[in-house]
C-alpha cells in the first residue's frame, strides 16, 4: 500500500491543502465547499469522514445544514 499521501496526517483534522491533496482536487474546491456549509473543526480543519458525508447529503439537506 502506498502511504506517501497520508504520512503524518490526521484524517479527522486536515488542513484545506491536505484534504485537497488526498482528494485529488484543488484547494479552492475544498474552500468553496467550506463556504457552502461544510462543517469545519478548530482552526478550520476538515474531517475527511464528515466531508464525505456532507458531499453525499441531498442538496436540500446540505442547505439546511449550512443554515444551522
């Protein structure tokens, strides 16, 4: 198994840049999702499991989550 992308990273507290690298997207995409209501942890960290769950919410549920 190739662990070069994950060495030393905590999947429950990733920086925007780390999350983007793991997901193979630009950091701007993760930042956009945060702006659209993706919950973050202390210091703006991203929990990979929370991110996956948020991405799979129906749009109406995602909108309600961002308003809460």
